[in-house]
């Protein structure tokens, strides 16, 4: 089942009738085995509603094998039942859905996991993808959309809806300045304490003489520290100043 390419045309209702040469009906093709789905949500009403949607609107292509209201039970059920797809809520007792997703992905026959959510807190999409989730399904999506995403996951296609894609880009863009800051601090950490101090003072606009006065060293020594820092990081004085700016160092207290 897992890995099969399925489409709406695979349903029995979409199969064209066949007949024998004499015009009598031939034996109908055997329909594909339905995709098995497990639903995980701490609200039993959501579990019931999703079960009705999948069982009633999928034309036999999907069958719900179980529902769970917490992550621990969901993992045990997945171990025993081996569903093809798990629709996983995020906020639940006994560990959130992302933790349960990561545990499911370590099972001998791991299911496809789609995160079932109505709201996506910051970093949720990235954490879910890192845990092994293959997409998101909104609780407010139309039945046809939910079914399409389940079929798509089984066909090996990532199912990140527009909302989750937007959030992922927002999270990445939000993290980019932090990543640049951390990288700048790492580079400055490669310098000795005195070298770093001269670089910071230079970034503040101090001349070599002013750096020497503030550090109680000779101007020649200040220049030597700056030259050493420049050589270590392969940066000019201007580049070192930009590096300090990106590092956004905390004020000395």
C-alpha cells in the first residue's frame, strides 16, 4: 500500500464498465485496498468528525482504523495497527504531537504523518518537518482537500498547505538575522580577548591612538592587535566593523 500512486480515478466508481466479446458483463477489476488512517486529537469530537469525513467522502479509498486522544496511545496503536497515514494533532496531553511524530518515525513500519491543526504556532512547521511529518492538514479544510492530501502523502508527495509554507518561510526569515548574529559572534570568539577588544573599539569609530588610550596600551600594540585580528579572520578594518555590528554584542555590565 505505502508508496502506491493513487488518484481519484482509482475509486471503483471511476472505473469504466467492461464487457466480454458477446456483450455480457465481464468480472469487475478488484479495487485497490483502502488506505488505513489513524486520527490523533485530544478532542473526541474532532476525531469523530474526521472519521466521518474520511469514511463517508472517500468513496472507499480511505478507512479509519483507530482514533487516539494522546500521543502515547497513538504511538502504541501505530506500532500494533501499522496505519498508512496518521493525522496528528499538535497540543495534546502526555507529550505533544511533534514528539509523537518523531517516535512514530522510528517504528519498524513508520506511517506517513500529517499534522492536523487549526492554528500553527511559530516554529511548528519547522519542528514538525524535522520530526518527520510530511505535511499539514487544516481542521477547516474541505473534505475533498483532506482526502487529497492523504492520497498525496501515500504517493510520496509533501503536503504542506499554503498556510504552512508561508509560516515556514516566515520562520526561516525570522531566524536568518539570528543565524548571522551567531555566526558573527562565533568568528569574534576566534580572537583573543585583547584582539576582540580592539576590534570592538575600532567598530565604535575609535582611532588607533584612542584605542590605545582606552586599553592602556601603546598605539603600536593596538595596531598589532588589529592587524592580528584582520589576518585571523581575513577581513579588512571595515569588514571587522560590520562583523561587530552583526554580532550585536551585549553591553559590558
